[in-house]
């Protein structure tokens, strides 16, 4: 039976506040997505990141349609994810800040070009995933960006990740 053939009981609309409160119970890792467009490095904090496929190797991030990063990564066609260590809360907060200066957004955040794409990778990342854009998909006020993985790297020895849960940054406890 198809979903459209199923009768569901009427429900009240879900508020964005209630939705955020409920989905906030799902802990996420934090990464910085970065690209270069016309010689300017652009970045944003992402918590909506996941692996999608092993054959081919695909990952996804969700990008707000009105974010400057959206146009930059659309123009570039390549991007890198720097997965943040547990001590990188300030980094996450900075790259999540709307309206930060475009030209100086990496000031104080050392980076290097990723070996597979040349896209900016943050020093101190615990892991890196480099991608070429595979496809875009509409996702309401965001677009879902699928990336074909062309390079990966992880720190040795492994370090703890920065997490986000219930509106706060968290760290793993052994």
C-alpha cells in the first residue's frame, strides 16, 4: 500500500520550535565545509553531514539556500569538510555566524589546500573529506548537496570530536 493511499488521523501542525526541540535530541558531529570561489575562500559550519553510499563513495551536507556559501560552492564544484575536534567550539561558532566578513572570515584560522581538490582544510581537523559536487536536491529552505568523495584523511592518534546536542556543544566521555 502506498503512503498516499493510507489515511492518517488529523494532526495539528508541528511548530518549528517543537520540531527543533525534538530533533535536537539527535547528537551530531560538527564540521566546517569550505570551498574557493574566484580566489575567495568561503566556509560554513555543518551539522547535517552524513555518508550516503559506498559505491560510489558519496556524502551529503545541507546548505541554506540564502547562505553565501551556497552560491560559492555552486560556482566552485568542489569542497572539503574539516571534521572538528572537541576543543574547536570557537571555530564552529565563528563559521556559523551570519554576516561575518567575506574577505577575512578565515583570519585566525590557519588552513591549507586539500591535496585532492585544493579546497581549504582547517589545521587541527580530526578528519577531512574532500569532494567534487555530484548533485543538488531541493530540501525546502536548504539544498541537499551530494559530494563524490575524492580524498580522505584522519588524524593519528584519533582525537575526540566536537558534538552538538540539545542546543549545546558537547564532548564524548569515555
